[in-house]
């Protein structure tokens, strides 16, 4: 009898392991991980008219200008006429087009965070595109064209795409910490307006399988409060795996977040059952007024910012608290430049900067991305490897260059950024700091002047 129990227990344990592996095939890297580029869906007049388009152009110009120095900018234009108009706008604004490209696809609106693709890594570190269902936030707006965007882009990029249309999911509806935790509101994911045929457990199974989520922090939210039914990215954001950026309790109450949700948010724990550190951004001091003088009669949130490779794009509102919020985020992200983006006209239409941007991670499955640069740089091996705190990597630079070293775990999640500063031409020995990293297999990526040159496998014992 005891032998039978042991066998049964062993089989159950084996089944759990196999089930976990089956349900954890893909991982979504957090926003701070290195981007290949950012996707923007440029405003047009085919759904909401000329005034709508023209009132938003400047925000898209400013976002493009803020992004092009550190990553590619992929612009989805409604048609060739709009593409040519956008090029003229960028040229007139002096924005270089070197890192800008265009994809021609009809779409309904600008909210690429919600209707666009979500990029993940598979078990072999291959970049993969997820095509979740999109139904215009519960069929409240036109959405048929936007729903087709991920599949169209997968064809353009020749990337594998997974059809997940059986579940509706908007990118702005969830925030992840990059270490298996997610925070979201039920009102914008599990409500019957999105997924009437799925239980919460089934929704979680999808999110575990395709995003790598294992720790679900659910808030109830409020259905019908606004178009998105209380997307989480309006009032909180994971700055990293142990820090949450949000608002004070009074400001969350102003935002109409239920007190029970505030309590959950402020006591959330990560996958290690550790509480998060909290950073609090203010609301605007005054009600937001659009650039053309329309008083919106409500305050603006700064939590809906976007993390780019070398910059943080923060919604600004021509308000005294713009400087306050920007300064707070400067402390949170000391290695990134804080850039305020005028979001007043965009905010009138229900969203801010994070809502209209979508990151595409680098493809870490390739060991050398830029062979031309690699030929000019001699990169030695990590020694010793398995590494310890005395391990170093030697880089022989042909000219003065900015060097950054990033370490990724086996799931493709960035776990440490070693250095990011200028080194002189010649031999440079850089220490590989592995403090706080667990034993296991990792990838060490070397970036020269913001371009990934080489990726080296390493082991930590």
C-alpha cells in the first residue's frame, strides 16, 4: 500500500512538472528589456475625421523623434497617401528617417498597445508574435480592421504567429513585472464583454501558456467607467520586478479605483512572496485642457508612460506637476532620459502614451546581429565561465564607444544590466557582476553604441 502511494505521488509530481512545462512555452519580456523597435499606429481621418487626425499628429511626431536615437520606429500607415503625408510631417519637423520604416495597413484607430501584436520568446528564444482577439473594448468602437493588424504584420516580418483569437486581450489591460507576476482588472479581461465563454481559470491558463504568468494579482476594476473598463496601465506600472509605480490612495480614489482594489494593489507580492517597493506619481495639479482650449474637466495621470531603450516617454499636460512627475521618474530610471510628450489632445480621446506604443523585443536567438560592427570589434570570452564575481570579458574597441552588457535568463528575461558608459579605444576588461543572480544558464549580450554585437552563453554556479 505504501509502495502504491509512493508511485501515485511520483506520478502526480511528474504530471505537474510536465503540465507546467506545457503551460509555460512562451515568455513575454518586460518593457525595460532591450527593444528592437517600437510600433506606432499613426492617426488618420478615415474613421473619425480630419480634426481628429490633425489634432494628434504632433504627439506622434514627438514620440518618433524621442525614439529614433535608440531603436527602430515601425509606423503603421493607413495607406500610401498617409505614408507620404507622415514622411512630409517628419521631414518638416527635422526628424531623421534612418531608423523609421512603414507598413501599409488599414486600421480603425491609433491604439496599437491594445490591437497590435504582443511579442514573446518561445522555449528556444525564438521571437514569436501573439494574435489575441480584439473586439473594440467590448464592441464599443469600430474594430474589424484593427483586429487584422497582428496577422498582417506577422506576414510582413516573416515571424511565426499564434492565433489566440479565442481569447480577447488588450495589451493595456495587464502589467507584468518580468518575473512571472501580472496585475490586471477583471473588468477589462474576464468580464462578459470580452470573454463570456471563458472562466477566470481558463483565462489564467492562456496567460500562463503564452506570457509566462504564474502569479496573478487581480483587481476587480469597474466595468463601464470609461471605454477600456479600467485598464491597469492608467494607474499603475511595474518599473521592474520589485517596484510598482502608482498613485497615492487619495489619487486612486479620485481615479475611481475601488478601495478593495487599492488594498490589493498596495499589499501585492511577487513570485517570491515578497512585497513590492512603491513609487507614487501625482495626478496633474489642474484639470487637463487640450492644446486647442477644450477643458476636459478631469485631471491627468502620469502612470501611463512608455519605457524605451534609452528614454522614458511621459505623458505631459502643460501642468505644474509635469516637472514633478518627470523628476520622480528620473530617479526611478537614472540610465534613461525622461522626455515629456504633450498628451493633452490624445487624453481627450481616452488614452495616453503607453496606450499608443508597443515594444518589439530584440531577437536573442541570433548570436551576432550586426556583423559589420562585429568585424571592427574583438570580443573575448568570459573568463572564468562558469562565472563568479571575478569573471571578466575583454573587449578590444577600434574607437571610443558606448558599451552596455545585458544578462538574460533562460526565459529571455533581462535580469541585469552590467554597465552603460563610454570606453576608450583599445583593450577594456569589464567585470561581470553576478550578484543576486541564481545558479543556472544565462545569455550575456554585448551592445556597442546601442547595437547588439555578440551574445555569449554563460553559467552561474
